[in-house]
């Protein structure tokens, strides 16, 4: 069984849209598109993909009562 990944960092573009995430143990960032696919397949333990009725989707960390590990907060830690 494949060990699930854990999102630990994020990068946003100039508009504030999350474009990349970094998983624990990785030095490089992964595109948010690939991370959404991984989350849909159950390979990410602390995030899921939200699918909107207009066909768009976005990656979101699972609720845990902390805002420090939300993707927007992780991307703003620079």
C-alpha cells in the first residue's frame, strides 16, 4: 500500500491562487493539478479536492481547527 502524502507548504501566483504544493519529505513543489488528482485518488492525507457545479475544482486542506495549515496561510509564510 502506498503511503499517503502530507501537504506542508504552498505557493500562490500574483492573484493569490494556489499553484503548487510541497509534500513532506519532498524538496520540490508539485503542481496543484497533480495534487488534486492525487487527493481524488486518496493519496493525500490532509487535503481533498472540492468540485464545484461549474466544473472548476480546487485543493483544500482538511478541517482541523487550525488556520496555520490552510493553503493560503502556507503560501503567505514568505
